[in-house]
């Protein structure tokens, strides 16, 4: 089975400079548990509900001022759809 068969084509995208609160609001609006994080250079990673809980709420950071680029994981793996 190729990974292409598991790709969800409708994803929520946010810029790396949005706040954790803005990302959480988009996740609520789209009813998803994660958003793809982008920058001018392309896809940077993923920000999830778990990241919100562990790295923002759990560390008592203000979601309204915390940029997701500062709290999202850095170990994002990219693969081509036919791999």
C-alpha cells in the first residue's frame, strides 16, 4: 500500500506566525485536531491539540501571544505520495 491512499486532501493550513489561540480557533472551526504549519519556504510542520496542551497550557504560556513556531515540534518528516 502506498502512502497516497492515506492522504487527506482537505487540510487546515496556518502560517507559522499565528498564535496558539488562532490555531486552536481554526481547529475548532474546522473540527480537526491538527493544522499544517506553513511559511514562505513551504510546509514547516504540524501543530496538534497535544502540542497545545503540552507546550502552551502545560507550560503556562499565554495562547493569545505564543506563536506556534515557538512551540511546535521540530521533527517533521516529509515523504512523497508515491513512497
